[in-house]
C-alpha cells in the first residue's frame, strides 16, 4: 500500500482535507487553515549487488516487512545524499560491508506503492562483513543457490533474475522496468506482476 496520507499541515499543524486544489487534476491534502497543498511523490530505494567468486551477498532481514527473508542491502535514500552515497551507506548499515560502486545495474519503478528502486553493482573494499542491526544474518550465496522462495520482495526477485540472466549470457547490462501489478494475485508474489516494459542496455566494462 502507498504510505498513509499525512493528516496535519507541515506548515501550521492544522488538519488537512483531501480535495482537488484549483487548477489541478487529482486529490491532494490541503490545509484547512493556511491552504498549503501537500504534494506526495514516490520515494527512492537504493542498494547494491555485491559479487565475489560466483557468489552474491544477501542479508536476512531482522525487521518488518519481510522479517526473516533475504535481500541484497537496500534502503530509503536520505535527503542530502546521492543515490550512490545512499547505496554505499545502506550496505554499511545492513551488512557492515565497505563497498565501492562499479556501475548502475537496474532501475525498477513500483507505481503501486510509490517507489523507485535503484541498484548498483558493487565490490567490497575489504573482505569484512557482519549483520548490522537490521539484519539477522549476512551470507554469500552461490548463484546456483539463491533462496528464490525466501526472497524479501518481488523487486528483489526481479533484480536477481536479471543479474543471473546477464551472468549466464556473460554480459553486463543496465535494465529499467516497471513492476506493474496485474490486479490479481498476491502483491507479494513476483508472478502477480506484468514485467513487459523491461528495457535492457548493454554496458561496456573497462
Ligand atoms: Zn497549514
């Protein structure tokens, strides 16, 4: 679900009402006292795919949603940081791994929940990692042993499938696509999404 609408004004603290502001085309929260219009926009989630010796680093989540499920390190971009900085920071927080970014890998839109996920390929600067406070475990998984039935989110599933396909075809590509819910089936199930707008671009690795 899209995050709950705010109910109080950012500017004066009075209650908001939901209405279409003059000259606009959709419902927004409008302050009943000062008329400030509260715009809500998608949030950006940034993360890394860290590979080494045919393996990828995954974290077992210690928080909801998807407690106990596996995912590469990722989290919400903070104000004031670049997406690369955010991906490096989230990787440190969740896996205590100090990484450098190699290249962008995927940008996936999730309009149903108002998110854009950007993931980078990365490598460790030093071999150390351990679970951060939001992870139960951090482990290397061989690409033949990805826990497909225990991944945290459909977006995780898709990103890993795309990377696995690139590896099998011995190529590096950048992908962009939309996880478009089919309006039926569980929104937690990867198979409930139409992925037909995927675009993949070869990248030259130097
Ligand atoms: Zn106000």
